[in-house]
């Protein structure tokens, strides 16, 4: 039996920062890819769907989600650290 995927809820600030990371062409590609995965999880997409879209393994996608759960992106955004990568 499959393990249920916990719901990923993003604050408006987190979503805003992640969307900027995805849309900025000068932003590091790896971080943009991570942001895409997190936004997809927040939309309720499955790890399999996300891994296919990003052309990576389900394990990598699960690791991205787990690492985001431990990250305090809101604190990063309010301190300006997240914005420092934007042009």
C-alpha cells in the first residue's frame, strides 16, 4: 500500500518567492527546478507526475519536498536572502 503524501501548504509569501525563482531566467537553474517541484506539490501533484515533468527520479523529487519542509523560506524571504538571487 502506498504511503500518503502529506499536504504541502505554502504561505502567500513563500509562493511569491518560489514563483519569482521559477520565472527569472538569470536565477540558478537548479534552484528554479526545486521551486517548480515545490509549487507542483503545493498544487497537489503526485511525485510521479512531478518527476516526469522535471525529468528526474521520484526519489529526487521526494528529497526536494522533504528538504523544503525543513526550510524556513518565509524567514529567508523577509531577511532579503531569497531576493538577493534576483537581478
